[in-house]
């Protein structure tokens, strides 16, 4: 069950101040944390004098003036009206709708604008990132891994950039899975322009999210900043093709700092796009050649990590099942059931039960104990 969404019209003055602070230019996550440590609430930040603001480390005359002029510069009322008009969801760190995984990172976004929906099931997620100048090989691997992981019940997270990111999103969509795009621009101003249609598809089958105001254009400094959200939303990050200096490696670094897993796909030794993944592998990243490499590594994490409601992440995997898959799962006893018994309980032909059991196996929800017997994991 997805947490109830609070209507934008019902936001309190304190909540509006939180959003305003999160959108104030030049006030990134680190400065915002320092300001809240000093003044306790966003409303108190905006009530402070210029001298009081400058008593906070890292805040000089320029940034203190940006804070004092934020109400005029950000035009919060207009942005909230646009969000309401386009049926966007807004969530704050202390709200139940805020992704649990992002609360765990050192610098969580102060606000998230969401086009589409993020639910508890998206707690079981993996990022797939890489170069914009992807080769055919790289895009093929990204799409293949994304499709396989999506079929196994994982949500695919990426940055909707050209190249590897776009291939990862398309792989998840084509497999009928969920995918989340994290933007460096506002969710109503997707970048690059040729991915506008892709953004529509992602929003219909997952979510497009950003900490920027809905109509904000892409800013260069926002791209590395958004990468911490990509890794923070997931249990692990897979790097597929990246040059030695690449934004994908920034995402991998964030993953390490956030205590997430890092995976890398090897490539041809003479390809520039192999430099990043190969360096990660030398530094201890997990080698990925197939979906099972990822699932085996994430298996223990998936069993123990809490979802957004504080329960077990296994619940998230079950929430991704369709009615047929759910019916078959419920017909299987924890101690094991004969396939014929499952077919009889579900009133369906044995061939359909077998194909459904295969899906449940790939999602690590059941296992075959013999040729004609299956049990829940």
C-alpha cells in the first residue's frame, strides 16, 4: 500500500519554508544541514539576520543574500501551483512518503518532486549507469541487465542521460518492470530533449524525480549532485562503460560512501569506455557478466534491508507480483507443495503454473526442491 499523498494546498507554513530552503540557489545539501543544525527549522533560517546567517561555516555575504532574497527569487507559490497543475507529488524527509533509503545517506535531498509514483516496492532497486558516448556493446549490456533485473522484481534507477542510462530505462520498460529516472533538471523540463517521450513512459511505469523545482533547466553543477540520489535510492550501482573521468564513477563513489554495493561490467581492453569499469574492478567492485551475479550478491541485503514502512524488503518483491503470480505464491506452502497441488488450488493448467513458478524463482521467492515440488524461500 502506497502512503497517502498530502495535497499541496494543505502544506503548512513550516513545510513551505522547508521546500523554499531546499530550492534556494547556492544552498546545497551540506550548507542546508549546517543551517538547520544552527537554526533548527527552515522558518528560523529565513527569520535570521544576514550577520546570523554568516556565522554558519561556508556562508558568506553572497549566499546570505541569496537566502534573504529566496522568497522573491524562487517564486515558491508559482512552483507549487505548477506542481499541483501537473499532478506532481512533493515529499519531505520527515514524511512517510519519502524514500526510506534516502534518509540513510549523509546528504539527503531536502525535497523531492515526483512525476509518477514511488512506492514501498521500489525499495528493492539497483542503479545502472554509464557513459553518454556508449558503444553498441555497452547499450546492449545495459539493456540486457536492466531487463533481467526488472523481471526478477528489482526497480531500475538511472539518470535518463543519453547512452547507458537511456538503454537501462528502456530495458526495464520493455521487460514490463519499474524504473526511476533521477534528473538534474526539473521533472517538467526533462533533459536531454530527445528523451521527453522516454520521460513520459518512465512516469507511467515508475517515476521521474528531482530535487530541483519542476520547471528548472539543467544546470552543470546539478549533474554530479543528483548522482548521490541515484545511488542512494538503491542497494547497489552497476557501472556499464565509463571513461576514466566519468559521472558514472561519481555515482559509484557515492555508492561506496553510502555503504551500497558497487558492480562493474567488463569490456574490451582497448575500448576507452572500459577504463572506468576496469578500474572499479581493480578497486574491489563486483564483476557482473549476468543477472545472477547481481542477484546473488544482493540476496542477503534484500532479505534484511527495511522497506519504507519498516518491514522486510521481501514484501517489496511480493508487491511487484501480478494477480496470477500472487495466487500461485499463496498456494505454495512454506514447507513445500507438489506442482499438481498448486495447479489444483489455483484452478489453472500445469504449464501455466510451471511458467509462473519460473518467474517466482527468478525473484527469489520460491525454489524447486525436486522435479515436481516447490517451496517458498
